[in-house]
C-alpha cells in the first residue's frame, strides 16, 4: 500500500516538474523535424532509385539505415531522460530534507525506494515505447517499412532503460546527486567505447574481448542496444548477406549480427533487480 | 491525564549516538508518560535533534534502546500513532495544502472519508482554513510550520514529537501554536517538545529535561528545575560597612550593581524578608529609594542552571 502511494506520488511529482514537460516538448519538436527530414530524404531517395537494378533493395537499405539510426536516437533520448529524471531520486529528497516527514511515517524504507523506482520505471518505459513507436511509425508512414521484430527490439531498449534506472537508483542512495550524475553519465557515454575499440582493432584479441566483457558487465546498456539493433534488421537480409559472405559488414559500433547472449540477458535482468536491492539495503542503514 | 498516564510514551535507555568520532548523544536515559508534555531543552548542538531523529526512526542509535508507545522505534505500525514535525520542515512545495495533507494522511493509512474530515479539521486548527487550494510554494515560513504541524496531527496521534515548534513563527503564531499544544495535551495527547526556548517548555510542559553536550543534566518540573534566586534591587541614599553588616543578618548575599555604590542586589531566601530589608534600612537611618524584585530573563536562568550543573 505504502509502495503504491509512493509510486503514485512519484508519477505526480514528475508531471509537476518542468523538467519532464520540457523534455517532452523538445521531443515533439525533434520528432517533427525528423518527420520533415525523413520526408525530404525519402523523396530524394525515390527520385534517385536505379531503374534497371533492384530498386526495392536500394530502398530497403535506406529504410534499414533510417530505422536503426532513429531507434538509436530513441535509445539515447531514453537514456538521457532516465538520467535527468531519476538522478536525484533519493539523494535529492535527502538533500532537500523532504524525506524527514515521509520516512518517519508508518512505512518501510524499502517501500519508499521501490515505490519511487516503480514510478520512474513506469514513466520511462512508457516514454521509451512512445519514442520507439513514434519513430518507427513515422518511418512506416513514409516508407511502408516496419521491422518484423520490433517488439523484441523494444524489449531490449526497455531493459536498457531499466538497467540505467537501476544504476541511478543505487547511486542515488550512495552519493550526492552531482556525484551520482557524473558517474552515471560517464558510464553511459563510456559504454560504447568498448565497441569502438573492438571495431578499429583489426585482430581483436583476448584483452579487447575481456575489456568489452567487463564494460558490458559494469554497464550493459550498450550491449542491450546492440541486441536491439539485431532485431531491427530483417531476418532474410541476414540470409542474403551470409550467402554473399558479407555478413560481417553489419557488425558495426551501432549494429550487431548476433542477438544478445543469454548470459548477458540474464545479467541485465539481475542488474535491474540487484542494484535497487543494494540501494534499499544502503538506504535502510543510512542516517537521515 | 488519562487512566493510562503512567504508561510510558517514550523510553530511552543508555542511548548513545556517535557520528564518525563525534559523540552527539552520550548515555541518555529517560522516560516520558502518556498524556504528559515533556520538554527537551538545551542549547544548539546539545544533541536534542539527534534524540528526536532517533525517536522518529530517521537515525539509528549507536548503542542503547528506544521504545515509543511501548514498541521498539523501528516498529513500523506504531508510527501510525506518532506525529512528527522536524525543525526545519521542508516539503514538496508543488503540492497544494489539501493534496499535501491527503498524501501524508494516506501514508498514515487514513481512508478517504476520514481524510476529508480530518483535512478540514486540522487546517482550521492550525489557522489555515480556506488555504486548501493554495500551493505550498506560496506559503510563508510560518505557514509552512503550521501545515507541518497539521500533517503531524492529521492521524490524531497518541504522541506528537516536535522539533523546535515555533521557529519561523511570529509572536501571534507562537501564541497560537502554544495554545494548540495545550489543547492537544488536554485531549490526552503525549507531547515530546524539543526546544531551546524556555518560554515554550514553561508554558506547555509538565516535565523538562535539560540536555547539554549530549548528556542529560537534570529532569524535573519546570518550576523545580530552574534555580530561581530571589534577588531584590535596592537603592538607598548612602551605603556604609555598618549598613551592609546589618543587611547581611537577613540577606544570603549582597552585591553592588552597576557602578553606583548605592545600588545593591540583595539575595534573600523568602519573599517576606523584603520587609526586613526595608526595616533595617530605615532603622539605620538611610533613605530608601528603590526596593523591587529583580527581573531575570528565563534565558539567564537557563544558562545559570546549565553552568551550575556543568
């Protein structure tokens, strides 16, 4: 009961903060610009489509690139929103002194943290889904292309959002807001570096692989993005590229030719569960 | 007081709190009773707020046991019967007064119909009737203090814990809050009042504990606790050794006040000895210009007591 009260309160509070409103307005603006650019780019693509060779494959390449880039933008925006919205989840309340009259009420401290976590998780998951479907919806409206495994890709993005939320939840019980923000931003931005290093090293050895694994364990968001990108590419394309022996061309810092490994998927789920629990344990022992 | 007035409201045994290496509270033990208004008095930094935070579960003790209304302080359900107002209340200021009280009422487990009734009652009680739809961000410091007290009593608590109640209130607000606390006490609510203002505890509390540097120096009724000396201000036309010698037969102590040799501060044991002082002066042949009890501020008494006990 207390947990749901805190969840509802967290959602109410988020909508009363100018931050969420400002982010939503900027997103609408961004999507409008994206729609205009997409329209112009696709018209241009249609005009330059080769008449003799396979024009559909030519257009599919465009559809694919624009889908991956727009979902990548959704991933980044969702990550940014997660950080901005939840970075002061606990630390802000402690620093502001607003917890004194809440923690002294008849509810467990765990209810407060999990309640806030749930509130943010609901907001952020809805936000991520809205972004995801708006981007892909616009692409579908203009090009008629919609990834066959879009829901699986969305699942990866949602999991990535929850991973980041788990990190801010824990950090918010351990550090002041500014420190937590610095740590989470550095990790989120730094996570793709392992992918870049792997790409530029011509013969990726065990060391590069180990570093990549460690980075993915510390912050699995980039691995989850790669998992999402796998589902954005149509399965028949994998077959065609494999037959032609150029499948590895799809292995870029932004895309992956393999789904997320079950081990990493399990780790990401554990990450989402364990980090908030550690945060709760820390908060339960903390003097306010 | 109610029938269960000898049941404990707050029981503290061997309480100690150390922050890093700083001892905030050092081996405190005390008991307050149901229906009693108990004052916790001490200068800033004495450890008062730490004790209050331990009582409300915000801070964990390093050592010792604390029970509130018969239950350990970490017993969640007992908190349904406890109201708390912190020293510098900070609230979610985007809320309207009604929404704020509704949220806190729900945290106490109050149902909708009860909440509706209680919100109106407590707002009226703290002098904020008609402010239901006003946002807390537009409230003055005193109004925030009032709404803070409203959330502390919305659940009709058996025990109210208040940390520096009147800080931020103007004189009218202070009077209103003291009156409200007296009403709560008359209704049988136990009160634990943390304050550095003697006027608060004298006006409201049955018993007072004086705390300084993390230790309780004395516990008792306010009237007993402060050693109020009876001092007379006396001004005569001239003073001699003989007059002083005669006055000493009655006075406990005589001191010269200010720079005027004819102005004396005479400490006596009983009020009626003032007449003896006047007789001695007349008998000596001096002219008596002033004979009046000296007004000592409560703060002066408090610090004299602290100095004496320390």
